[in-house]
C-alpha cells in the first residue's frame, strides 16, 4: 500500500482578539497522495491559512497546532525553522495570489529565480543559467534571455505569475500549493496559467493543492475537492461528483454561480440557517 505524501490530522490555526483566541481553521484533517486536491470556499473560510500552515508560515501572534502533520514521513511540527527552510521550495512550494506582492521589486527576474535555485542546490553559474532558461521556456516564456534582465514592474500580470511558477518549480518540489494563482489575472490569461500548472504537475509527477473560490475551475483541474466553511471541511468529494454534492453550503455555492445563458432574474443568496442553526 502506497503511503500518502501528506497526512494532516486535527489542524487548528488561531489568532488573538480582544475577546480571546479565535480559530480560523478548526480541526482540519485530510490526506494527500500523488493527486490534485482542490480546496474551495468563500473568502475567510480558512483555505489560504491551511496552505500557509502546511508550509509552517503562520507567524506570531498566530498559532498552529495539529495532532499529526506528516509530509513524506517527516514530522513537520518537529522541524526547526532552519530545517523548514530546507523543505520549503525544495520539497514543498507555494504560489501566492499576486506576483506584484511576491516578487522583489529591486531584483531582476533572473536574480530571483537563481536565488531560489541556489538556496537548495549547488550548481555552476553556467548550469544554473541553463536550468533557469529551460524552466522559463517550460512556463511558455518565449524570450527568456530578455526576460531574465527585466524587473517585476516591467512584466505583465500573466508573465509575472508565470515567473512565480517557474521560481517555485525550479527546485523540483514534490508538492505545489497554488493559492488562487489566477485571482490577479484577467480572464483571458487565467485559463493559460491553469493549463500550464496542470501540465507541469502531470509531467513532473507532483502533487497539487489548488486553493480557490471558483468551484467550476477546481472541478475542472482537480481529482478531489474539499469544501471549507468557517474553518471546517463541510464536504469532501471526487471532482467529477461535485454536481452531486449534498451539503446545503456546497449546494448554495453551486447555485450562486452565474451561467452563460442565465434566465434567473436574481442569483440565490446562501441560506446559512439551513446548516448553521442560526
């Protein structure tokens, strides 16, 4: 029997407030194999915080605890910050929502990609450049020799996101966490970036966690889906069976998605009393 790549049991993430600590992730448990897992829900449901917790990026005054958090046999909770730095990027990478806030504005694109590679591997300068050019080609940047000398403000949003993907994938990680990777892009570029991520994940045999609020998008690109509400998983299903979802929250989200040939006068509003008891 193949062991899962990631085992998460009873993950809790909390932050202090004037009235006491508040859990933003409440007892989350799941396993991940060599597959594409989608995590969906409204803003504030705990999706992004789950991704950050896997990377151990919840900073004080936030706290994260779990009964089990095992990645490929490694107890993530037992790792020191120095040990986690060796895991981040090399074994687990995370693509953030907006490249404008993730790329360093005072470093060229090439310098940032090389820095990501140098952190985890020892290669000669010529080999590093060849690897960088190859990676930029793989994310469909046609003129990488020119692009590596540009600064982030000189590239478009779509190219910036491709650069971020190249930076996260160049160390060849086992798990890629993509946190709403297309939310900052216009519609014409979104499909290109998602097709690219899907192609790279399949070609390299990686696992993927795709975090999004777009149910149809996740159903298209993932094998399995977790639906989160208020820090908890309310439904788990195969992506192909999303239309058969039974939980009122999931049904409400699906019903609220506008359709191309819309004949409803008004989009439905989520009836939270149906499951929250309020």
